[in-house]
C-alpha cells in the first residue's frame, strides 16, 4: 500500500522516497511525495495544518488513504512529540468534514531538521568515506548546531566543503545505514516506525 508523503522541504521530497525506491530499508512501502516548499521555523501548528490540508486532500483524491506529514522542529521549544501532536490535532480539525474511515494522517517531526537524520549515522558515513572528517558527536538529535543552523555547519565540516542541500541530501541519505541511525535519532526511529519498518 502506497503512503502519501508530505514533506516540509525539497531535500526530504527527494530523499525519503529512496527508502522504498532503492530499498534502503527493507519492507518500506512505496512513498508518493508532495512538498510544501518550506513552512518557516515560526509557523504555528494551526498555520502548518492550513498549509498541509490541500496536500492531504490531494492524496485522498488520488486514492492514497494513508498520509504521513514530515516537518522540522527547527527552533521551536516544544519537544518533537508534543509538536507533532499539536499539528495532528489541528489537522484533525481542518479535515474533519472530509475524513473517511479508511483515511489516516500521521505527523513526524525531525528533531531539529532533516539534516539530523543524516548526522545520525555520521560515524558510519565517515568510515564509509562519505565524510572526510570524523564526527565529534555520537548523536545530533535535538541539537541546534553551530550558529543555530541545525546541522548544516556540521555537515560542511564533515564533508570538508559546502553542503549543497538539494544535491547532497539525497546522496548522503543513500549511504546512511538506517539500522544504526535510528538508534541515534528518536525522530528518525519514529519516521521508520510510522512507515512500518
């Protein structure tokens, strides 16, 4: 069964479907992505729900009844679980009139950004030659990172060059060993659990 994926940004839009398409995680269902094109780090759960609603309805109209929404925690104070719950509660309200029993929506929040999921396997990526430098951390989950850039500075340091998000994110994602990474990132583990793997 295909899962409709709604991503906050383009990096996730291109990277996450690789879980199934390139069998990066066994038994991952096919993912049909739609992107919000960014929502901003200050958007409220209500504002996010308003932006997500048309994408959910688009999936449902195409017969994709299971939808997974992936957004970033960014600089928000709420923990990822509480933030995901708040977004889901607002989504339930705006979708109430259109919901059918066979349709479902779930929300996963990357803590703090998609880059934390790449950095969850930083040591392994260094060992496999993807990163030039060895990381000085075991987990990046929940960290704001240098200059509050949520992993971008760290990725550039490990790569030994500028991180070009739209080019590098999917390339690095392909090399992540998810069995290891999910142990270092609760939000990545939550994503994979929501996908049934």
